[in-house]
C-alpha cells in the first residue's frame, strides 16, 4: 500500500488530538484562573530511498499560555487573585501538592478553606487551613488569613502558600488541569508574592478564536481522512490491474 495512507493517518491523529485540546480549553472558558493549553506539532521527514517528499506529523511538548485572564472585581472577602505570575497551593485529588490561579475560596462544612471546585487550600507550611465556626474571614495582601468571632479579638489562622515559577523551576500542567513542579517536587513559598483581594482572575481562553481553531482542526481531519480513502482506492485499482495481467 502506498505510504500516503501512513502520512495522512498521522495528520488525522494530530488533528484529532488538537481538537481534543481545543474542546477542553473551550469548556473552561468560564473557569477562574484557567490557563489555556497549547498544542503544537512538527513535521518529521520520512527517511528512506528516493526523494524525501513526505513527512509524518509528530507532537511537540505541550505547554500553556501564561497570559493573564480578565479581572472581575467582586468585593467578596474570600475572593483573591494572585498578582504577577504567582499561584495558590492546593491539595490535588491524588493527595499531592498542586498549584492553581483559582482564587474563589469558601469554607466547607468541615470548616476547611477550599477553592471553588472543592480542593483544599494549603497554608505556607503545606497544611490545610481550618477556619473557626461562625467566624468572619478576611484575606490580607500577603495572603494572611484572619478570623473574627463576635465579641473576640481578631485571630490569625494561617497564611496562603503562594509560589512563583521561574525558568529554573517551571510549572507543568497535569492531566487534572492543575499545575505541578516540572521536577516533581514541592515548590518553596515565595514570601514576596502578593494577592489582590475582592477580585478574581478569569480564564485566558478566547472563545471566538478557539471555535475558529476547532473548525480548522475539523477540516484538517476531514482532509486527511479523504487522503486515506484515496490511498485505499489507489490500492484497489492497482490490485485489479495486476489481476488482469
């Protein structure tokens, strides 16, 4: 069978993978602090006899867009947005420390501080943050959490763990949508990181451009599928001609 079927197959697989990434980005267009995933491919020439006229489509390392999302001012005392390139530390569903820009915090039924998707928010010492019952909670610019119960003095209950990735310590997106250290270890608290209270960072996904990219990926998939059908038809025609001889 002609090599066309293999080259078009890699193109179709690449288009399907890109469509999946774009669909996930679009589904999170309203998720606080979401950073869109970037998916890229490269052309790999096929080595062999004759002219190198055909190439495979190979996936490059996926990354994410660090462009900040839009700011929404809420004036809510438990809403916070990390400034600069800082991230909040949370506990992932797998029990490991992960990082997120989602600053929509709330206190769950157990009195633990969680974000809007229910993940426990971690303190500077890496532990969950417990909030006293019926307390009025406030966040400081440095991530300090204070609680006040009627008739009692203001009490500091903890400080948010804020980390800032660098070129030497970058973050890598995990399958659950959270970020983790590329080296696989826990990042150190950044004492200089600050948050803006009463505000939330939205997703940095542009819905219109993402939908246009999804249409392009669908067309690329269809085009490569037609090429595979052409290769199959060519193979059948060649077999018929050989049978006649």
